[in-house]
C-alpha cells in the first residue's frame, strides 16, 4: 500500500462513492452432498492506480478511519440490487462487532427488506470476531429482532479471539463459522470435531471456511460439519459469473 493511511482512507472514501468497491460472492456447499446452499458477499476493491487491494488491508483502514459503516452499506446495497426474488439459497453479509451498537445498521437491513428484493429468511448476518462488543446490552434486542424476522445470525472466525458458545448464544446466533486456521490445520481434527459436536447439541449450524483442498473438505465431512466454503470449492466472483457457475454446477458441468 503506497502513501499514508490518511491518503489511502481518502481514496477508499472516493472509491465507495464511485462504486469502485463491489460485492463478490463465494459459494457455500452442503458438506454431505455438495449442493450449493448459500453465498457470502465479500467486498472487493480495484484501485485505479494500485490494482486489487487485499480486503484485510482496506477493511482495516475502513475500521480505523470510520468508513466501515459506508463499506457495509455499499455491500448491502449491492446484495439488495443483485438479489434474485425467490432465490432459495442463503446470502451472507459481514458486520463488524463494533457496528452492532449502531442503530443505523438495523435501518439498513430494514430498508433492504422493505424493497422486497432481500428475503430475511435467506439472509445471514455474519458477526466478525476481531473486536469485542463493548456494550452487549445495546445489541441484544436488535439482533433478537433480526432473528425473529427470519435472519440467521452467524459468528465468524470461531476458534479465535473472543469466540465462545456463551457468546454465540448471547448474540442469538444459530450458526458459527470455523476459522480457517482450524480447518486447514492437519493436527486439529479432534478439536474441530468437538466444536461441531457441541454446536449441534445446541442446535447451531457449523460452516468450515478456508477449504483449500480435498483433504480439508473430507476432514470436515468426517467431523460432521454442515457447510463449507473456500477456494477449493469456488473463488469469490461477480454476480453474473456466479450465476453461470451455479447453473453449470447444477447441470453437472
């Protein structure tokens, strides 16, 4: 990344206003039979001078510069615009734990539902675990309302940071995503199996992310994992490309 953080933050603000930042969608499959069951909407930015900027870089800048709400709004706007009414697979969007205390976030979701182009029953809100929630009491009721509307709350990066089953349940989450460090480690299969078993006892669905080869996928299958995503399955891609990929996969191509 060239220039100062301030310069980069200014470029990001311009990029968000000019729709240079767009959503790319990475498929999730049912581990038991390979059926496509959902996609995760991920932010992608092609800088006019520096090319593709790694998401972890610009998301960090957005966090530090106060642009994260704009970034989240940009992705939700894309998801709403590109959503196909009647779609039966899930669409997941990422929300930082720090954003959960902002009432404007819930207005964004209400607005998306009001358009009729985003079905709460196929929406997953993934809460990223990089930051703790400073005021849990402020987020409990809004998250409960989202869950009551049919939205699935998911806890991302489980197995790192602040994650625990008590935290998952306090957020009204019905899904957790195993961190890629667990999925990709050859020597943590027992730990993964224990997490999945405990989650299932609590009625919580488990997604393994960061699957990069067949062995990792097979380990998730043996452990009883519900869903999986990663480069071995498919890379994030624009909506039009995703639709072609999806149709081709369903036709057995």
